[in-house]
C-alpha cells in the first residue's frame, strides 16, 4: 500500500471513530456540540493520530489497539488549536481556510468547546479495557498537555509574544507547543 492510500485509510477510520466518540450536534447544549464537531472535522490531516497508530503497528500491535489513544490525541490537538486561535492568544480569524471556532460561534463557546474536547480526550482514554494501560495513557497525555508540555509551550509563546525569540526559546516553544503530542 502506498503512503497516500495508507494515510487516507487511517484518516477515514479515525474520523469514523471520532464521530462515534463526539456528542451529536443535535444533543443539548447544541451550540457547544456543534462547535466541537465543527472544529474536529475542519479538514485536518490527522498526522498525530496516524503516527500514534503506525507506532503501535511498528511495535507489533494492531491499528485498532491504538485507535482510542489516537482519537484522544486528535481531540487534544483540536482543543489546542481552538484555544490558540482565541483573541487572547494568537487572535487568528481562520483555521484551515475556515472561520476559527470563536469566529464561527463566539468566544465563550470556543473556550467551552476546547475545554470539552480536552475532557473528552481523557474520557476516551478511560474506555481502554485494560485499566493499567488506560492509567498509563492518561498519565502520558496529562504530561504532554500540561504546564510541562503543550500548555507550557503556549505559555512561553505568549510570554515572548511580539519580542524576538532566541534559538533556545524557539526550541523550547517548538518542542513543547508543537511537538508535545508527537514525542
């Protein structure tokens, strides 16, 4: 199978599982759930979850074994993008060629959608049948997303907003904000 076909196949499976995990758009509170679905299904390539699945396969596991973890990572990634676009952060009006969540809905809904996706990511990991594996996954995702991971990278980016960043600072931001969900 060529790489394009593999990426497409994995993306379709991930999107199907994400659709099963996310609350339906017509479930109360409808505006919040619409914002969550809008952001998750905004045309991303699903690189982080695909890397999660392929890492499992390379270590002898099955793709299905890593699907919940892959979806949890995509939910966290989407949460980070929603919050990154907010006026208090990078103040971006567009994401992937479409209005950012706070522009499509409103700022409060975007914040709540991001927060809800983060919570849903941990709930998704808790569905893992093996409690020991679930606990390990929750711990790893927590470390990757907290102040010593992705959120810390965002904070460093905000601390240096509008100022020239030296190589050490740029490396820190890139490692924590951008690469935290890939490491």
